[in-house]
C-alpha cells in the first residue's frame, strides 16, 4: 500500500501529515518541532506533481506531493485510470487540504516571496499547530482504512 | 482505448503525480499517453466556456464554444495526427 498525502504545494500540510504518519512528529508537537521538519516549506511551485518519499511504515511507502488546484481531481482521476486499465495498484490518497486554515493559507502564500520566507514559514507552522489534531485524525483514518 | 478528461487548470501537476504514482507502484501494464489539448484553445472557447459553465448562460456560451471549436478544428486535427504519428513511431521502435 502506497500512502500518498497531497495538498496544494506539498510544502506544509502534506509534509506534516507524512511526518505524523511516520511518528517523526507527535500530535502534541510545538511550533518549533514543526519548523524543524526536514521538508517543511521546501517544495516550490515547479515541484508540484513530484512526490517526496518521506519513509516507510511497515514496509509501505509514505509520500507527500503537491497537486495544485487538482486536489479533488487527482484521486478521482487516479482511481478511474487504475480501474479502466485494470491495474493492480494499492494506494491511499489523502487530501490534506481539508485541514487548511487562514493562517496556513496566508503563511504558505507569503513564504514564496524572498524576504518574507521566515514570516511565511512561521505563520504556516502556527496555522498547522492549531489544526494538528485535525491532521492527526486524518492520518489515523488513513492508517486504519 | 481513447479517453477524454477535464483537469481545469491542474493538468500538469495531476498528470505528473499520477505518472509518479504508477512508477512508484511499479505498474508496467498498459502505457498511457497523455495529450495536452489546452494549447489549441482560443479566446472564443474560453469566453464561451466561462459564459456556459461559470455564469450558466448556455444560450450564449455554447454557440461561442462551437464557433471557437470550428476555428480551432484544423489545429485539433493536426494535434491528433501528430499523436497518432508519435504512437506509430513508438510501436515501430518497440518491434
């Protein structure tokens, strides 16, 4: 089973979700711990669609990826294609964009600009910290199903 | 098999993500050729599409899209021919 966490840019939400999945981050983590994640706020717009292999959970690859505005389209298309092509592919795509809040949205937008990167990163991390329970619930649901 | 699918504005990352997912799952069965048709869209089709889908004005949008499609018809045909040619060439290489 491949776990595919996806959000807009793959830089914040899905990256944190993958870290939670791999127990690299605890649900009680603080803002500093979120900021210290290896791939937090690293992926940029040209990296959209390129998955990052965060690690393995019981032999299952855990990836995170940015799919731009296609977070609803991506799972539908992947499911249809595997069905139509009768491909034996076991994966679980998890849309992390449902856990976004205003702080993460603003932080994620600002962090793209030079000179505002630190401010954006901090805002995004604070926004994620606020919704960490929600992201963890999403991860648990993905792990369980 | 030939399919048509809509991706709104997210075709590039979605296709890339699906290709990578298939590669990660080591899926060999059935090669998929993705053909981006957005390059032949003209202004009439864009305006018609917005009128029809976003604004719900199908009586304005549909004729505009039809007119735009007629104007872009040769380009669409050329795109299909180019794709068929590429597929044939690939098949010849594979044999």
